[in-house]
C-alpha cells in the first residue's frame, strides 16, 4: 500500500471539505495518509475519525484567525493606521486615455492591466 506522509493535517488542507476531498481521492487510489506530528493513519477506523476531528478544529482555527485579522484591520482603519496596499494602477492615466478616445481594451493593453480594472476605474 502507498502512504502519503505529511507533517500536519492543516498543511494539507485549509477546510474540512478540502480535506475530505483529498482523502476521498487518496482512498480511490488506494493511498493511505499519515501525519508525522499527529497520530493519524487513515488505514484504520480510529485514524479516519481522528482525521475528521482534526480537520474540523483546523478549519475552526483558520476561521478564528481570519475573524481576528478582520477585527484588527477594522480597528486600524478607524484609527487611520491601515490604508491597504498602495494602488498599482494610475487611475488618472486610465481616465486621461479614455478621455482622449482610447478604448478600454487598448488602455488595458497599453498599461498591461486587465480590462475589468479599466472598467472599474472608469465606473468609480
């Protein structure tokens, strides 16, 4: 039997759905999964159950981390500390090219950006 070895389950998948899909694909290919830092061996019933439990907790941790990050960003925005990434597209250049009669496709090609970005800037 072939064994896929990972250090931790959360390094393999970010959600319980992804994890279950990966395990399902591995099972179809007759591959078992083992984690070196966690007592998981999908060739046993207990290992399969433990895998699902760890997957649920890993997804829960990821969601908590995301919530805390969003709270921190919201607080920083209120304080005026967080402004996000600096724009990589010169909106004024897009608008001036458009005002001079250049179409969105040509603007996108000339500035090496996507057409959707051009439309987004022009709509704002």
